[in-house]
C-alpha cells in the first residue's frame, strides 16, 4: 500500500461507515474505506426496510446499502473490500493493517458494528428476513395480529417481547433456563402482560417454514421431549457481539467488548473515533448508526484541522 499518510481511514461499510464516507468526501478528506469482505452490515440480511427516511415505499436492505455505497463513491470516497486484521493506535500517525499491507492515517473512524448472536441453525439463516428477525423495532410492524415467539431470557428479550405485544396477538418467550436473567423491573412488566407467556427449559432446534416461518420445533432440556409450536415469526434476542476484537489492547472497551466513548464519538485514543453499533448497545438502528457516522466525521474533521495546522 502507499506510504502516503491518509487524512482519514474508515473501518466498516454499514450505515455508520458509509455516512462518514459521504460526509468525509464532501469535506475534502479523501476517505479510504475498508469495507470488509462482509460488506454492508446487518442490512445486508434485512428484507424490507420501511423506517429509513426518504423512502415512501419499502426498500430492500441490500438495495439501501448499495445506494449508500454508490453515493460515497460518486463523491470521491475510495472503497477497498478488505478486512482490517490489526491496528497500531499506540503510535502516531495511526497504523491500519490488512492482509495486503499496512498504511498510516492521521485519523480513523471505527464503524465495525456488532452482530446479533445466533441460534446457529441452518433454518434460522435460511428464513432470516422471512419471519426470523433480530430486531423488534425494525420488524415488529410486519407481525400485526400474528403469533410470535421470542428466544432469550435477558433484558433484550424482555424488551423485545414487551414491544412486540403492540402488534402481535400473542408472544411466547422461549428460554433455555427455568428463570429469567433480565432485570427485576423488566421481568415484572413482562409477567404482567397478558399477551406474553413463557416456555421454560426449552430450546429451538429448527425453524419451520418454506418461504416464510410457520412454526418452530422445540426440545425440552429436562425431559428431552420434542414438540412443535405454530408461530408466524421468531425473534432471536440472545444478545449482540461487537466486532471489536482487533481493537483489544488498543482502545478502551467495556466488559461486553463495546468501545468506550468520550464526548459522543471520541475513543480513548486521540484521532480515533467510533460510530454505530461498535459502541451503541442501546439503539442499534440504521438511522442512528448513520447519524453517528455524521457526528464521528464532524469530530474527526475538527481534530484534523487542529492537528494538521499544528503539524
């Protein structure tokens, strides 16, 4: 790779990374974006997106990401489809490494996102976006008047189950243990909701459906008994894993692996900023990730103005 020091490197190509690239191009920072081989983030496995502003009709997740990519490229961003394998943020300029080499940068925006934890079932992935979802806020609207199952027993699962009762006729929570791990307040709210019921000590072994979900196959962990449950949708709410392993020892991370922030987008290293789900474990929406990308870029632009003028 070129020995020229880049003004701005962006790691990640979801809504956060590509929005940062769009704004960075308009700010004449000539951003270099490492998209990764898993280009586009979680929207690449989303079907119809109805809640992204500017689209009066539903847009497919991959189509939305393709439009963002094309916009970033048209404005001048350079997109490289490589995975970042390591970084050196202990020295300045900052170093970013890939399988083909390394480069230096005056500023870096980390937008590597987070992945929902899966049940690791072939049928789960085959029916993802066709009745299987990891986001109640994104997809709950499509299940108005339907029967839904939610897998999980923590805070996320209780929040998702309670939210889904706004639309669903019933919500059955499937949990592998005999008691919940969620906070007492969230448990109380879920137990008090007449639309929510619980199936204890049970796991999903298969998602049933051909083209769309019509049920799940269950196994009781105490008795070993198998059964089928008719549902129209399955929401897997067993947590998220941020894509931040390459930053261990380089940036401050919290206990769950999310990047710690100061002043909205600043990390523990000057010149390194973060946007999207790599630090946001609360909202996890395409629109909030995009807004984060804008904020991170504006902060990086201010940093560069001072840094480069001083240099």
